[in-house]
């Protein structure tokens, strides 16, 4: 019998389960929340990937008090031990679900940070022009111009200006190129011409974008030759292709706020404002 017990003990070793001695009450958890909260520390980091600047990180950090680990080690282990994902998910869900003065934090906070970001860029501008007395004289003028042109209006400025820039560059001569291609291929639909037409389409946009575009335009039985359908207009094809391209790049266009045309208009304005910036540092 003793040997059997010994064998069972060796086969089924005891496991240590890390958990709080008991579930915390609401009052205890409220006290824990007070202990864990303090004014966040703010820092800015430039994240690089492969040596290329990728993200400007605005980091808000809440230090974890050492007293929690020393005085309440079991609670500390439950929160910050092997189950940290539970804590991280709860903090994230709390942010997405919270409101301030009736406004969702997920829209209110980015708006406040955008205001701070614009002020930060203005301060960078002042430092940029503060390199000598002659340049310093122009700071009030440049500041005034900056404030005038950085005023936020409704529309795509509030969502994806970089997407607008991309859309404008892609759209530039797209309608005219589509029109020329349609005129060129108003010929007999031979197999060799079909392959050639598909290659020409792929010079304008990926073929799956072409298919998605025509689906959005309610076309059926799509082939390369659908592009020459007289019911379609080159500008209509181009605008819809830009919309599909934006979706491919991860940009969701809210048609209630801004159309693809408005994105292109904003992009053209950005291109004009940035036209004098040199491509290379001399």
C-alpha cells in the first residue's frame, strides 16, 4: 500500500496555483484603485523600424507603487504576475467604454491630443526660425500663417490627411489614362488583346482593385473588357478605384463626413502647400 501511494505521488505532482487568498470585495478593489492611481508621467518617443522613423509615440505612464508588492504580494502577483493580460485588457476596455461630459473618450482624447500636437508643432516652428536675428524677425509672421492654415475644419482633416495625400497623387492623371486605354482597346476581343488589356489595367491599379471597383459600380461578369463598357465613365472608374485603394490601405471612409472627392481636394491642397519643400537636404 505504501508503495502504491508513493507511486501515485510521483505520477501526479502537486501544482501551485497563484491566486489571491480570496476574491476582493468592491470596497477593497476601490481602495486598490486609489493606491494604483497617480498623475500619469508623460513622455514622447520616436519609434524607429529598420532605422526609419515609424511612429511618434505619446506615452502616458502610471508608476506602480512599490508598497503594493511589499505589503500585498498576493494581490500584486495576481495583477502583475502571469495574468497581466487580464489587467491590460481591462484597462483598454475601460478606456474604450468611458465617457467624459457625455463624450466618448475614444473620440474626446484624440481631439485634445490633436490640440496639444498642433501647439507642439508651432513651438517646433518657432525654434526652427530662431536660429539668428534676421530669422527671428519673421517668427510672428510665420506663426500667424501657421495658425491660419492649421485651423481644423470638419471633413477629412479630422481623419486621415495622409490618405488624402495618397488619394490626390494617385488620382492626378488617372481619368485621362483610363480614357486613353478605353479608346485604344475599342477593338475585336481576341485572346492576345485580352492579355494585353489586362496588363494595361494592372499598370493603373492591381487587378483585384479593378474587380472590386467594377463590383462597386454594380457591374457583373467582370472581365478586362468591362472597362470599355459605354455605361461607365473614366472619372467614375477612377474615383471608385481610389476608394477601393484606400480600403486596401486600411482607411475606412465615412461618407457622412467626407467623400472620396473631398479627400482628393484636401490632398491637392496639401500637395500645393508642400510643393516648395526640397526633396533632399543640400
